[in-house]
């Protein structure tokens, strides 16, 4: 009897001691939670306890206390994954918005943007049209032209500075990702070994550290994380490239783009070799935002700015060449208009060299292009929307291909897989320049003049006339005298070697009739007559033997016809396939950037709010609640005191039994 009682008393000691140990573990875990309440990435921990198997007695099974079976993290994988995704997108939107806002502030500035500079140039051009003989008016025009050039160059330089800054930021992000990858790989090893030596118990604090590193990595680039049975994780980026596997960390590397030597790409290093990744696959985070901003916003903005500068420079040059300057000579270029930039792909195996020229300002877009050869035929890819123009295979080289307002000249046949990057307008704003500082070189006058003979008896009138790019002084030298014959309703006297076209504007659509060289030309009142680059309009009822003269313009210092044509270009739709003016396409650039900036501002704020809500949901499960932990301290304290009291009672019972003996 006494032996059985002693056994029961001994069980009381064991049970009480186990309760004290469990309460002590609870206090230690609770204190650990409290101490790490502000630790980034810390996950609340909780002890796991289980009842010991009871001891069989004649009265039944008597419990023997409690065991602490482990310490677990209060962790929700779904919410943690959600936080990673939201964090990556929030960083992406915030970085993209901050970068795009720089361009928005630059091009939309009402004082420092290109729009007021272009307006000043055309205002000064109107001044020359109003007073073509005035040297001060011409000098003002040159000053305003130089100011417009300076504005285009300054804006382009700022965009270049932003691009250079992006290159540095991309490099810094790649280094940061590589650093995090190495740390995750090290923690993988530590966690794997700690789990093995702990007989299945996991090192909670190491898991928290690893999760926090992956969270920080997602601020730089979007990752996919796969849990492995041995406690390690595998981390993937891009289109499935493994960045961390077990204890091995791979690397990303910044390399010069093989397509465009002016920028860098992110490559994946495998077995010591760097393979350039598809840049669009690097999504999310700061790195994804910087690459997307560069490729989708910065470069198109530079192209759009260059299109404005190139359009204005080339159009003004073309019209100035059609006029007479103060010295009586045909005008020349006022601006330097840049040629497209062409780069051979660094991986080309052929010897073909490509160059390009602008063929039609109106058809230019804001896109870059890639000329590709697949071994059979050539194709031009418009990179902004991936539209493909099949070019076939030329019969001989050198060969030319014309697409969207530019012409590519290829010196020889390419090899299969060769490609060439064509950037028609990318450097036009950087390279625009004023090529003369001589006010007399402004060709304000028209090179030809028209006249109706004073002896005419009819009511016919002839317009002042205009010329196009095919005009030469030989067209009206000697002067062309046209004589009307009422019997045949025709005009004679046109240059014998030149065909004549007559466009009847009185019908819809206008009808053009071409008359052979030397043949009489039927008269149609209001029709536009063209020959040898000269055009004019005859109106009214003509009488037999009425004559009209078209001749070279001399002593034309007071003539403003060509200046009027140049100033009218401000409102003419000469760009975007005849749908927009110079300032119109600049306004489109400002509007597009402004709308995108506003959109990103709203989206970024919404994403930040979503991230905060997701983090709050995750923290409601895994975060430390100090009030709850304070209650746990009191609970474990009471449990410890109760177990200690049970041990005291067991001691008293044992003493009583010993005294009976």
C-alpha cells in the first residue's frame, strides 16, 4: 500500500515538474515575441504542448503531466505569397511613376518646354513675312530659331541624363538581387542542417530571416518561390530562370545590349556564360520598373521629341530651298536635320552594312524598327507594336527598303539570323542645329513671278504662283508667255519639253488632266496649272490673244510669298500622315506622358492601399499583439505557480508517508 502511494506521489512530482517546464517554455516564447515585436519580418511563435500518456493503476490511468512538442510559427503561406506579389507590384508602380514624372515635368513646362520655343520661332517668321526687307526682323528669326534648337537639345540632354541614371539604377538593382540570392542560399543550408539535427523541429527565426530577404528581393524584382521537402526554397525570376536552388545562388549580370549599344540589358549567368534575357520578362519591383520605363516610355518620348525637331527642320529647309534670299539666290538649309541611326546586331555573322535616310517626314512614327533576315527573306518589325512588313528578297545588292517614311540601304546580303536596329528619329532633337547666322540667307521671296498683260481685254486673272522641289530656274528662263485662243479654248506657249497637268478643283474629287509636252492646254477657270515644278491658277473669262507671263523673280527683296508659306507650316498638318502639325504632335507627346503619369499616380496609390490591407491581414495572423502577449505572460505565470503549488503539496504528502513509516 505504502509503495503504491509512494508511486502516486512520485507521479505528482513528475507531473508538476512538467507543468512548470511547459509554463517556463511558454514564458520564454512569449518574451521572445515581445522582444521581436518591431523586428521586420518576424512571425509570432507559439509553443505546442501535448498530454503525456497516463500510468495504469488499479483505479484507471493516471495522467503524468505535459510535454512541449515544439515551437511553431503562426504562419499563413497564402497571405505571405499575397504580400510578396503586392509588394513587387507596389514597388514597380511607385518607381515607374517617379521616373515618368520627371519627363512629364520636363516636356510640359510652359516656359522651358519646346512648345513656347516653336511658337516664338513661327512668330518671328511671321515678322519676316510682314517685313521681308528688314534685317532686324531676319536677325530676330535667327535668334528664335537658335532658341528653339537650344530647347530641343536641352530636353534631349535631360532625357539622356535620365537614361544614364537608369543604367546605374539597373546595375544597382542587379547587385542587390544577387546579394539577396546569396544570403537566401546560405540560409537554405543553415535551415536544412538545423531541421535535420532538430529531428524535424524547424528553426523559426531562420525561416523568418529568409522570408524577409525574399520580401526585400521582391521589391527589386518579381520572384516565384517554391518550398522544397528538405526545408529549402527555390527562387525563380523572369521566365523561369532559377536564381536560388538549395544552397546554390545563380547570378544576374548587366551586359551591353547586342541590339542597341546605347543601353544595357540584364543577362542570366549559367556555367560562367551570360545569356541575355528577354527584358520584358523581368517584371515587377524596381528593376522591372526601370527596364519598362526605359523601353516603353523614355525611348518613345525621345523618339517623339526627335520627330517634332526633325519634322520642323526638314520642312522649313525644304521650303527655304524653294525661295530666293536677299542676294537673289535660291535658299539653302536653315537647320541641320539628323539622319536615322542604324546599329548592326553584335551577334551578326554577315558583313552587310545598313544605313538609312528619311524619305517622307509625314509618314514617320515614334517607333524603333528592326530589319531581320531569316535566311530566306527580309522583314521590317516595328518594335512599338510588333507589326511586321515583309520585304522579300532583293534581286541584287546594294538594296533599298522603304517603310514608314524612311529608307534603309543594305550594302550586301545578310546571313541567317542577322538583324539591324533602325532608330529614325531618336537623335534628331540632339543633333538639330542652326547652320547659318546670315540674315540674308532667309529665302523670303518666291523664285518666280506671274503677270497678266495690260493689253488683255478679258477678265482673266493669274495667281502669284508657287514652286515645288522639282523647280529649277531653267523652267522659266527664258520667261514663259501663255496666249489664249478662244476658238479652241486653249492656252499655248508652255515650255516645249515639259508636260502640263491641269487640276480641276471645281469637282469632287478634283480631276487632273495631263497634256503632252508642246500640246495646247485646255483652259478651265479656277483650275491649277502645273509644269516643271511651277503651279498657278487662272480664273475668269479670257479673250482671244490674252497673254500671261511666268518668269524668274528679280529684285525681289520686298517679296514675302515664300516667308508666308513657311509661316503657314505652323498650322498645316504635315506630320502623322497629314493628321497633325508640328505643335500638334508635340501636344500629343505632352498629353500621352501626362495621361500615363496621372494613371500611374492613381494606380500606385491604389496598389499601396492594397498592399497595406494585405500586410494588415497577414499581420493579424502572424504579427505580435503586445496585449495578447501580456495576457499570455500572466497565463503562463499562473500555470507555473499552480504547478509549483502542486509540487509543494506532493512534497507534503511524501513527508507524511515517510513519517508514517
